[in-house]
C-alpha cells in the first residue's frame, strides 16, 4: 500500500512538472523556444521614439520569448554617430538587432561598415520605417544592400491598404487579406536588391505604382526582415503591426 502511494506520488509529481513546463512553453503565441536577446537601436529625426520603443518591446515580448535592451541615442536630429558601434563586438550579446533609427545625414562609410559588417557575418535584423532613409546620402550602398531596398523619399501620409503577396510565408501567417494602415507614410522603393522577397505591397495614391512595404532579405549569412511602415504612434498601437514585427523578429532570429 505504502509503495503504491509513493508510486502515485512520483507519477503525480512527474506529470505536474511536465504539465507546468508545457504551460510555460505554450505561453508565447508566436515563439516559445529558448529566450532570445534583442537589441533595439533607436533615435534621431521625426518620430516619437520613446513611445514607439515601449509599444514595440512590450508588444513583442507578449508574444515572443524575448528580452529587449533599448539604446535610444543620437537626439532628434538627422546626423549622429552612436558610440555603441565603436565596439567591434557590439552585437555579440544579442540574437537579433532591431533598427528603428533615423539619421539620413550621416555619411561616414567607415562608420556605416561597422554596422553592416556585423550583419553580413550573420547577425539577424529587423529594419523599420526611417531605418530605410538612414545613411540615405551615403555614397556606399552597404546599408541599402543590408536593408534589401533602396528608398530616398516618401509620399504623403494616408491610410494605405496593404496587400499580402506571400501569404504562405511564416511572417504573413495571420496577416489580414487587406490591412489598412493607420495614417502612415508610403516609402517610394526605387530598387529591390536581388535577395529581397516582397511579402506585401501598397499602391501610391499619386502614381498608381506598387511599392513593397513588407519584405525579407538575405544579407551575407543573416536574415533581415523589413517594413517601411511605422511613422506614427497610431501604427505602433495597431495590433496587426505589432504582431507583424513579432513574427518578423522570430523569423529573422530563427534561421534553420
Ligand atoms: Zn516617418
């Protein structure tokens, strides 16, 4: 009898530990694997980066097993150099880097390469909105090749319909067939780089041209996920947008 009780106790304990592990693993809707470390680099011109950073990190952390570190530097101008990049191992502690910065007027090729070389060697990235106009006037193409798109300007703010074109891609899983953005800017895409795959586009209200607004890129051995939306606070309050970023981050960080 005593032995039976002990056996039952052991079985119960084993089962409940399995169960609690299962509950823990199922906690995050988009990614529940080993905890990821992410670095968000933000700052510069034209956007409310304090609000965006909170919305982005808390929104993604709800659905992805990830812990964010935020570097918000460079003030609110168009030219800055972030000290972090002077350390050649700046990205080493992180599984994925999120770029949501806006420094169109920084041109120094050596500085830009401190960032792109790290990604080229395999550090995954998520690139958002004004990251596409960062280092815009630089002579070298390294940053644009890393992003996967070349864009030099944007069109007016409007509520743009977003049409998915790669519905089977894991990043687009659960994305609506036609999402209308909160008021945001349409970035004019002059060029998609050869390894870029457009996942969704929007149409210019001025020219009727289609522009990729969500895409993936391969840069060296790194996965890059990008979207040109993300101008307004309202976009960062939209669950569709935050979920998109969450799936993009999880995809970029989990190269199989
Ligand atoms: Zn903007």
